[in-house]
C-alpha cells in the first residue's frame, strides 16, 4: 500500500467546520431567537434567555420565535484535530493490514453565515500546523502547513438515536463537489469531496456559544478496496458518524479523498475520518429537535 493511499485522505476531514450555536423548536431543527414580546408583557417568558416561563400565563417580556436575531455571522475555532485513516487490506507497504494512520493539525479557525430556516453558508476554515505522519507539511497555498477549505454550506439536521444529541450539522461544498485541495510536500496532492455531520450542542438552551463534535466509527461497515486490483478484499474504514440523518432522507454522508502520489499519474482513493471539536460563537439562539 503506497503511502498516499493511506494517509492523504485523512486530512480532509478536518474541513468539517461547524455551524453556530442555535435554534429552535420544530419537527426538524430550525433557528430560534428569544425576542421582546409585542405588545409588551404578553410573552411566555420572563427572561431574555427564554428559560423561565411567566407564572401568570402570557405576561412575560419575551417570546421564543423562529428567527436568527440580527443575522450576524459566526466565528469558530478549535485546538488540535486528529484525522484517522485505516489502511486497506492489501498486505503491502510498511504499515500492515488494518493499521491506523493519524494526520494532525495544531489548531483551526473560521467563520460563516446563518439563514432561515436552518442553514449555514459561506463557511470557510483555516487549519494550521498540518502534517502527515508527523513530518511532511500539508498546505493548500504557499503557507507551510496551512490548509484552507473552499466555501462550505449546510444545515441543521435530525440524527438517529444513540449519539447523545438529536441534532447535527451537515456540511458540504457550497459550489461543486470539492471541499478542499491541498498538497503534502514530497508525498502527493489531495482532493476532498463528499460531506459529513457533526454532533451539535447544546440543544434546548439559548446562548451565543455552541460546539460541533466530529467523531469516527465503523459507520459504513465493510467496503471493498480497489476491486480492479484486489477483487473481493474488504476492510472497515473509520469514517465520521453518523453517516446519515433521519426524517426520511436515506442519503449517506461521508468524506472521500482522491490522492495522487508524488511521481505517479494515477490517483487512488480512500475514506478518512475526523476527530475534533469546533467551538462556535455568534447570535444568541437556541436549537431544539
């Protein structure tokens, strides 16, 4: 197994930026804001966080309504992000079948916009201190170890039970299929496509801050690796989970990396997974399932 077929695919997962804290109550997640009641003293809540209901019925100062406040954008940041690729069972190369390779960036920051009813857009992120195998720097431009995503967009989604939160943030490229392109010095070039879902929280609380947590697991089960060269051989990649949302949508969401190794013309592909937490800050909003 050649080096880039194993690791190039990994870094891309970190491009999973996340959306801002947020929003409200509906059959599907939507943005909601706590606003002053009109007319005065006809609201359901007594405080500007819409956390305490008025004792005498609708006599409070605030109501929780569908909305995005003043519509300001959000900023996001995070610490170290670890990306994992499981080596497919070719039996070649120095790593061995089933080995896990980890790609690391030291930190990231970004920004984005929100819109009704439940979307995010113009999400871009910049990752610093990015290396493959702890040595070869990876970058999308001229700055060593710095990878920038293309503009991303997405939405709040319902996710299946068992993940600790009922709401997720789905992200994909805003225009075209490519989330990011970058090159790892002396190793090869990478093109990342696909989409992924982060676990969003908190849910049910108005606030300016939220997190999107990206975790990995065997969400796709066994998949066949390079059927033309290794027919019948299968392995279980560690991809971001959940891989799909509930509510009647059956499409799966996972990242795919296409890598062209240094000195080779033919690209290879694999499935990476990201582990990391994006901390978001923006409008004072609430998310309810």
